[in-house]
């Protein structure tokens, strides 16, 4: 048994293993929600095209709703993308290295990614707090409150941070 597989096996047990399994399950569940939001965004565009070009009427809410739904879908899907390794990565240097230098490079990259996500999470939740407490609206014809559009951004950034921690604990960095 290699050192990497024994490390992985140890990371999947106990408290860390429970954390990893829990975050992975939440990431998968939220990815399903993200897929549904993407589908709703697409349906909104279809509705908008039908109303504008078939019925000859103006649209009010469809463009804004589509923007909110697809943005929410993208941000809520990021933890799943990180979990599955579906993100774009330049791995020329780490792939050329072996052993400890490779693990250290991947760990440091993950720690930088986690630091960025934590800063983004803080900023998003602060922005959400302002939008909610100050009752901001979009200022458009539809003029919905802004906080429902910001909430998925904050939740997505938070879950991405938690998924980064899970990936670091998993030892696959």
C-alpha cells in the first residue's frame, strides 16, 4: 500500500472523514439546485422570446430573472466543480514534480485558493447584509429587492470555501 493511499484512507476516517462526506453531499445537493436554476434561466429566455416576438409585447422581469438565475447557478455549482476536479487548471509544473515538492505546491495553491474564497465569502455576506438591511432594490422597471440575488453568491462562496477545506483534508491537493 502506498503512502498516498494510506494517507487518503486515514483522511476518510473519523471527524475529518465525516466532514469530507458531509461537505461532498452538500456540494452534490446544491449542484442539483444549480442545475434547476440554470433550467429556469433557460425557460425564462424562451418565455421572453415568445412574449416579445410571437405576442409582440414587452418584457419586464425575464432579463433580470435570467441574469439572477444563471449567476446563482454558476456560483452554487462551484463547490461541485471543485469536488469533481472539473475546473480549469494549469498543471505543467506540479505534474513535472514528484513526492513532497508536488504535494507542497498543490497544498500551497489550495491554501491560496481557500484564502481568496474566504475573502470573497466575507465580502459577499457583508454585501448581502447591506442589501437586506438597507432594503436595496435593483432600480429597474421590475425593481425586485436585491438581497435574493446576492444570497446565492454568498452561499456559493461559503460552500466553495468549505469544499476547499474538504479537498485539503482529503489530501488530494
